């Protein structure tokens, strides 16, 4: 029996409720369904893809009272909260107060994602390496702030909205006027702005499962934020991802645990804010060493699709152990040797003004090519599958190496018909060819 199964143990059939309606939640449910024995799965509200694997319930992601009522009716062994918005709003707190076992941080802990400036404070206190930054609250502070984080006139400028922005609140530009325009728009909307120094080097996403004290890492992945091939175009919530990272330096995961994840979890615990759930570490491997780009308080999308595709250890026992405060830090998860690549299919207009309601066909042909389709922004209207969000589908494929996996994912994506849709064709291309750290 693998070490992970010895340490995590096996479970009698359990009942799990997953909160969310996107691609991340579909990927989580798909992986939970692969456990032996498979849990009884419920989702609120779910989506058409999730409905093929779980019983869905018409409770909105933002309806915290409705989630508490539903959990009271279902009496699940575990509630998993997927999206960031309900976490920041206190969904985990409400459910725990109602006696539920929850995988997901409290509102206080999720503030790590809800406020980039507070996350910087935590990192400073914990000694976590990150980009130099300035928080700006007024228009007359912008010029001096940019000069402070770009003292030698270095570009590009990095301007972030200090709050939840679904991955689209960041502008990275060599145009100072464009940087100021974005910052002005955030301030005009009543928000704060975080100005940062630009971090060179490849980026890495590492999910770390925590029970508030102990930390267990998953496999690293890399995602692609820009909308267009060649890392061109505006930032998005993510247009694709791959795992493993053949170019990653040896010992990277342990370095992240030692320098980033464990100190952050310890600092939060010291403040009386235990973090129970997934600490998403967005990292840059710069010429000056490891740096944190951002923290999120949940599984990332689309990285979850490829990371969980490669996970061969039992998944439900891992989440339950964390939720119960019983995680063993020496847990050794097991992973498939195959590579996994996902390509996101976005609707017309994404990430700006998106168009929804267009019919989607070709999924059966896609799956016949050896890939599977994760639903992210879909709905069923008059028995037809239609687009219902910016990022509509995520096509996932595996292979003996990255080249085979990406070829399968792209071939399958091209079978899907959605008028006006677009996707990147270069996900994992450079990594597959042996280049270091980028698409």
C-alpha cells in the first residue's frame, strides 16, 4: 500500500457537499468521484458538467444562509468551499458555527486573498520573500508610489487592485500612463491600489493544504494569465495550465514550504487566525531567488484541473484530515508519471464584455479523442448546452510527456464549436520543447 494511503487511511463512504459552480469545483468533484469508495457527492449550485457526477442544489454561491440550510438538510461529512468570494464573505464561519466540518478558511484567514496589502503585512511579519510594494489610497500618491517601486525607471509597472478581482485586477505594462489609468480607475471605484516592483523569471503555482498548523504540498503547476498566444493581450482568470514542470529546480517544493507556506501558516496561527484549507502560493523564480507574487485562499483555476488529474492518492481523506485538524505533515502524496495539460475555451469578448447564451457542440467528439471537458461557464437552456460565463470550458488531456498531452488537449479543443470563442494554442509549448519556465 502506498505511503499516502497508509497515512491518510481509507474511508467508509462519506457524503461531501461542494460549494461552487465553476471549473475548479467540477475538477474537485471529478477527482473526489475517482476515490474508492466514491463519496456521495452534492454541489451547490453546480453546473451541467458537475450534474453528471453529483446531485446539484439550487443554492447560489453567495447565499450563505441557504448553504447553511442545505448542509443542515444533507448532514454531509464534509463541506468544501471552492470560490474565493464566499470564503471572504464568511461562508466557512457560518457553516462551522452550524456544526459542519468545513474545508476552507475563515473570513479572517481568507483576507489573505481579499486584501493584497494585508497579505504583504503578513509576509513581512513572517519573513516571506516577496516583491517590494506600496499601497496607494489617493490619486496624488500614484506618481511617487510608482517611482518608489521602480526607482531606476525599470519597467514594466505592476498595478494591482487591492481586493478580489477574479484574476483580472492586475495590469503589467511598460506604459506609465496606462499604469496610472488603471490605478485611477481602481481608486475611482472606491478601492485601494497596490503598486509592486516587477518580478522577472518564470512563475509557479503551488497549492498547500493546511489544517491550521501543518502543511502538505500538492504538485507544482504553471498557468497562463494573458489572453493571447505569446503572452500577449490582457490579463485573464487563466487560459491554460500544465503539470509537472520539467524545468523546475530540484528541491523547489521544499523551499516553498520552508520559506513561504509554513512561515505564513505559523504567522496566521500566532495571530489567532488558523488557516484551514488551501493556501495557493503564486511564485516567481527570479534572478534574485524565490519571491511570492500573490496568495489565494483556495484552489486555483485552471491549475486545479491539471494538478488533480495527476493526483493518485485518496483525495477525500486528505481534505477531511485538514478540515478536522488531523493532517500529518509527513504525508507523502502519490502522483501519476504522466503529464497533464489544460486549454481554456473562452467566449466571444472575454475578458472584456463577454457574450453568453451561444450554443456549444462537439463535446462528445472532444472526449472521443482522449481528453475530458471541465465545465466552467455553461448552462442548459431548452435542453441545449450554452455559454454562461467568460471562461466556458477547460479541456484536459494527459500524455507520456507534455508534448503528447498538449497535442491531445489542443486537438480536442478544436472539435468544440462555440461561435466567437477563442483559446491559446501555445499552452506548455516551450516547456515541452525543453525551454525553461515559460509557455
